C-alpha cells in the first residue's frame, strides 16, 4: 500500500503504475474514458482535477483507494 499525502505523490504513484503496466498515456486515457490532457495533468500533480475522473484512472490501473485513520461508516449497497 502507498501512502499519498499530496497531488504530486498521487501523480507520481499513478505514473509509476502506468509504466509498470507498460501503458502509454493515450492508452490509459482510452481505458479510463478520460482525455490524454487529463492524464498529463494528473501525473504532473495538478491539484484541481475532478475526483470522478481520478477514480476512473485508478480503476483502469486496477487499483483502489482506501482511507485509513478515519471513523468507519456503514455503506449502502
């Protein structure tokens, strides 16, 4: 598990995952349903990106986001 505390750390982690999967930025953008510019901005650590699209990229890379240290809440399914 990776501890992320800044947009730059998130971008670095997602870039590393993309490269490990041998995906280009255009390939990842297509898989996530976002534009290439979004991937470029995300990997550069741009702090104002849309969370919905960030989650799409994380999912396309096979990852998930977990929050630690916060009170547990019941989720509806």
